[in-house]
C-alpha cells in the first residue's frame, strides 16, 4: 500500500491535496475517514475547510497520535487490553501503592532515605508521579533498557536496581503490554497480518503534525505496508535545512566547522529547531515512501513579510537578500 508524504509551506495547499484524496470514497459509506491531528483547534479549522470544499463534511474521526497508535496495537497484537495499564496516571497510583514495600529492599535504599520524613505522604505521591513519568518516557525512547531489566531479572546495575525492581513489578501487573514491547510486536506482525483478521483502517491521513517521535514514525512506516497512509507536513523551506545554525550557535563552533555550516535565514535557524529535527527524521521516512509530493508556493515578494517568507522558503541568508525591496510598502 502507498505511503505518500505531502509537504508545503502553505497549509491551504495541504488542505487541497487532502480534499483531492478524500474525493475518492472508501469502500463503505458507513466507514469514517481517519485524520490524525495534534490539537482540537486544528481539527475544527480543518473540518470547516473541508466543509467549504465539499459543501458538507461528516463521518470523520480525529484521533490524537497516541490514541491512533494504541488502536492499531489493539487491532494487530493479540490480547492487548482495552485500557492502557502503562499510562502515566495508572502507573502513578500503582507505584504509590507498592513504594512502601519496595522501599524496604536494600536496592531501594535511596527511596527509603527520601521518604523517611514523609508524614503526610505527599512526597510519596510526588515521587510516584515522577517515577511514572520517567518510566513512560522509557517506553517511548528507551524500550531496550526496559527489555534488559525484564530479561535480567534482579541483575541490573546497582544505580538502576531500584528502578529495575519497580519496573519488573509494573510489567508483571500489566502483562508486559507497554509501548516499547507493543511497538516491537506490531512492527513484526503488521506487514503479514491478514486484512480480515486485523481490520486495519482503509486509509489514514496525518495532517498538520508539527512533530512526532521516531517511535511513532516507525509504526506509521509499518502500517503503511498494509494500508494507505498520507502524511501532510507544513514545512517552511523546500531545501535541506537540518544543518543550519544560528549566528550565536555558529560563534561557538571551531573556525573549520563554521565553513561547513550554512546559516540560511537567521530567524529560521534560531526558532525552527524542533521543526528542523522533525524534518531530519522524516527524510528517513521518505526513503520508505512510494511517493513524495512537493506543494511549495513562492511568495509574491510584494511586502516585507513575503520577502522574509521567500528567504525562508529558499534558505537564503539575510546578507544574500540585502538590497531587495518590496514592490509595495503595504505590509498590513
């Protein structure tokens, strides 16, 4: 099945591309379209834009990325529970309940020392929250660490011993269905999963996503092997910009390194770090895509704002555009 990446510096162009795809109906009129969003505000705006193009727009679901991922897990991986037992809120209360018992173990001496003067149990709850949040990040970014703890049993390093002990108990209670293991199982099973067994969505669109961890991108690549996936990305420039640096960052580099770095527009270099990192990750995803569609639009350059947009679009440094003047002084 196709994985198509649509990129543009104008969100209106992305909506037009999405509408062109949605004109092709799904097999059943009762099947809802699936458009993954990151905010309710963007969802409402997109629904109004699609309604303006089609006359009426309905029967569409807008899950957030995490909700979509867990739904995909439930459709492909056997015996996945309905609720996420490794959600931070769930883990917080589980850790809160088992902390007194585990704090008595020799490996958990740092916890016992921290909780020694906890008269109202507030420190215990705050500690449980912090540990739950840390474990949640581990499932996303360090599943290899969790797998090692589960495999080695009590043989973790001394500085990890109390974390390993807590995690082993949480894993036992949740039957090991945390995000790290679920992703591994999903990426293994999804490409060969029979359609009648998995019931994966017929079509998935991801629209207006500003950032996704590599964890999510790997799952998207896996599901694209069996269903149609369209990724609509708003990008400020059509050029490769993962290596641009701001003037402040450039000043900290060695002279020989500065020559290898292209600054581009200072505004993009200083304020676009998150988007730059995401753009770098999507390049790897682009290697798996069957089709990439560039929908960039050159600004008219009739105002100072449009000149700035043009500089960013073409990765032109401020010094390169010096001397250009807008046709009009109306910059409202």
